[in-house]
C-alpha cells in the first residue's frame, strides 16, 4: 500500500479532519520544520541541518515524511527543479505561513512563561512528594 493510500484510509481523518492537521502541525518535527521554513526556503539537506541546530536530529526518512505530510495538507510547497543534480526547494504556502506564525507564537509564549511553569511543577511535586 502506498503512503498516500494509507493516509486516505486513516479513519481519524474522516472522523475529525482538523484534529489530524493539528497533529501534523504540532508534531515534534512539524513544529521545527514550520519554524525553520518561516525564516526562508530551504533545500532538503539545509533544512535537516537547520532542524538539527535546534537540538533534534531528524532522520532523512522522518524529515521526508514530515515534509510530505505538510505538503499534502497545503502548508509546504515543494519545488523540484529539472536540473542535474536534482534540486528541490521547500517553502511555506500562505496557509503554511499562517500556521508557522501560530506555532512560533506558542513557542515564544512557552519560552517567556517557563519560569511560571517551573514554579507550578515544583509546587505540584512538593504537594505530591
């Protein structure tokens, strides 16, 4: 079965399509890819290195699957140029830019509020301790 066929047959997508898109956007690799592409278009290898600089090393397979999923959802544009050697650039669509800005805002909020989260965790642990 092809990847596209298995996705089309996913019962979660039929039951609640927006939830599946939310999973794609907020997945570990989806977040990192969207945030990187918000900066500029990337070639595959460049994008893999950029994601790795954020502290996570994505396998080629995982990055390719994430890009394919985001492309299918209309968030990423794949531009394959007919040259030798082959050149493929990835960029955000308008819809992808909207999603990436939301993800970026959530990431900034998380960073800005980390002290509050740390205090809440400590209070929780002490109460349960």
